[in-house]
C-alpha cells in the first residue's frame, strides 16, 4: 500500500498563518507594545494592560520568537518594527489604523457562513458601527492614502480643476493633496457626519480650511451637487454592487460640468479575475463585510461609465495596488 504523501510544509505554513496574525492583533488590541515601552517584564506588562501575568508571558515569548519583541534577562523590549509602528508613543505609530484589522478578524471569521448565505452575515450599517470602529477605519484609510494621494494627483493632474468633490472622502487625504498641488483648487469631501468630523481635524491640521471643506451626505442616495470639474471616487466602488455603482456613476455625471471628469480609484482585476492576487483576496474581504461589494475588472468599470453617459474612458495604472478609471462628461448632443 502506497504511503500517503506528506503535506508540504509551505501549505501547512499558510494554514497556520492566522496564528501569528492573531498574536499581533491581540497585542495591538491590548496596546501591549506601548505597555512594554522602554522595557518591561511579563508581570509589569500584564499589570499595565490589565491581563493575566502567565498568559501575558506566553504571548510576550511568542512575539519575541516572531522577532517583533526582543527578550533580555527576563525583560522584553520592542523590536525596530514594534518601536516604530506598533507603539502609540512613536511619531510613526500606526496602531489607530491597524486596529481596523482587529475589526476585520471578526468578519473574516464568518467566511463559511457568508459563502452559504451569499453575502455578509455580520454586516452593520454605518450608524450602528460606533465611534471606535469609525475612527479605526478612517485611520486605516488615511494610512493607505499617505503615499497614494500624491501619485494620484500627479496621474490625474490639476489642469482645469477649480472645484472638485471627493465622494466618500474619509480623512480628506486626497482632497488635501489636490489643494496642496494647486492653489486654484477648492475641494469638498462628502461623507457621513461622524467621518466629516474626522476629516475636518485633518483639514485644520493641514491649514487648508479656507479651500477644503467636508459636507455631510450619503453617497448611496444623495444628490452630489453640480458644476464640479472633477469628482473623485476612491476606494468606494468595491463596497457596492454593480447596480449601486451604476447609480453612483450616474449621479457623478450629473454633478460634473461639461468637460468635467470622474476618477475612480480602486483595485482593477484582470479579465479572468484571478489576478492581481491582492485584488482577488480583497474581493473576499468585501464578501464578508458588505451586502454586495466585490473587486471589479477594468472592463466592468468601463461598461458602467459608458452606461452612465461618460466618454473618453481611459485606464491609468499606478505603482500602488490600485489603478484609475477616468471618464469625461461631454456636452449633450442637441
């Protein structure tokens, strides 16, 4: 009888991948890296985070084994990555944004149920998510936008842009980037009021309150305004169904002046939808977290844009994991 083949270690490592992820997520949730600070033993750390000393020591040892912490003579110290990004005391501390992944753990744990149901089973409406969830989500979006915003502005350009709207603009990172790139730009963020409050903090910090504003609104149903030169829809379409995207693009068209452009930034799947890898995996994130969201192909975006009434549709690939689809509103034919 043939001996069964051993399961490849590479596959086993992939299956075990959640273990290291969960260890770091729990440490973030408890703000353990801030508690370790300049150095602490297990008992001191446990007291600071309000946890059991024995359990905390097990977690600390695991983090040291992973190279996130360092251990010397019974005391633990943050490694380079933990010191820079995971401790709240660092100028580059990203804990606020990384807490979004703590929240994602809950929805991803329901993947099997979502596959049976065909949609998210743990979905909450925006008004039900609470302040902590919103702060973490917007902080994560801000973290992702830091490098992407200047590249997007460069790719799109500010020529002819005097009035722009950032639909679902979150922290206002892109609106701020456009305003910084050209003193002629007046930018507006449309988002839910709790998010607008966060956006206003970032706008004030950037010193751009005279040219960048935040307006409460629901991108799912509200009129978007009028006479914009540019309407940006960044990292929004993946949350929506095809029908919802077509509706949103129709309202974007009506919000533009003739000659104005809509710019969609999002993951762009290849035609067979198995690459890029990140975009295909992100589609699963939308399955577990939204009613009908998905990652979409460039061809799908082009189809929706044409159906909404846009012309001169083109694609721009960015160095980031996302790409741009741009369409222009033309004068209606008489």
